[in-house]
C-alpha cells in the first residue's frame, strides 16, 4: 500500500537550524519513515509533497492526498495574514470532504480556529520541555500518557464545537483533540528530536525564565513517546483511508 502525504509548511526554519535538522517537512518525513520501517507497517510505503503556505503555495483542488499535515510555526493563528485566511479556507474544505488532517502545534491551533474554536496566548507565557500528556478514555490508546516535547506560547482556549479532547497536560488543557474520524491534532511536537529541541531552547534562552529554561533542558533527558504518537497518526490515516474506500 502507498500513502500520499501533503505537508503544509507554515514556517521556515533558519538556515543555521535547518542545516543539521532540516525543515519541518523533513522532520515529519523522518518521523513517519522511522515508524513505517517497523512492524506492522513495513509493507507500507509513502511519498510526501510539501507546500510553503507562508508564500501562498497551496495544493490545487485537483490534488488528492491520503493526509494533510499542518506544521508548527512562529506565527499566531489569529494574525491577519492572507496565507492564514487561505489555510483556514482549505481546512474547512478538507473537513467538509472528511479528508484526513494532522495538526502539530500551530497546526493544532489553526484547525481549531478555522472550525470555530479560539486561540490565544497562554497567561503563563512560554510552555517548553518534555511533558506528560494524560490521555482520557476517548483516546483509545494503550498508554495512559504520552511524553511529548512542547514549545509554544499560544494555545487553544476554546476547542472547535465538534472537537473531542483526547489528552491534557499540566499547562495545556486541550493538548490533543480530534474531530470525527478525519482530524487529529497535537499541541506537542512528536516530530522534534531531543537534539533539535535542545538547540531551539538554547537559541531562545533569553525569552524564558531561568528556572523554566533549566527545567525544560533537564526534562529532555527523559524518555519521549514520539514513535507512539507517530504510530497513532499512521493508524488514524489508515483507518480514514479505509473508510473512504468503503463509502
């Protein structure tokens, strides 16, 4: 089986950071490739195509993918930018068609906003570090919690009316949500490696409280659940693909 993946890139990582770690599409590619190289997915193949939506590059109505990923971004979902409005319109169209959408950080937020939710800056400022996300019964996962890397100031303060909350962290009430069988989104970053997060936090150290920075850096020595989240995402894509074939 072949999966076709569209990656909607909502930010450009600086050349200094991109040289060792790649841009967001490369991170997502690696995350999926690592999972698809293991059982039970090792008979699956995938190809991906990325669009720089900050430059108003979008797939056409004729392009069809098995899943659309929306990446993280330094931008806020509530900024008045042409590409954000166009991205929201695309999200609403894909939602109406019940196409699979996977949101990561900014992607998580813009999906909520596009479909009637509210996004705002967190009252405590930055939320960083490897943190436990407690899963509830709606998540239907083997684990009770996922340890994911976080890096955000904005977050969902009111989910979209159709959303189901699947997981929460201490600093993020709406950390994982889904809508129907076709939208799944995470405030955390399963695509981030520990090395990338360390480099990112160091580059932004002046923005954080000293104790917060030290705690976040120390947290990265703990075990993360990136591959658990990746397998969840792949299973979600496959299930919706199967639903489309049956309908």
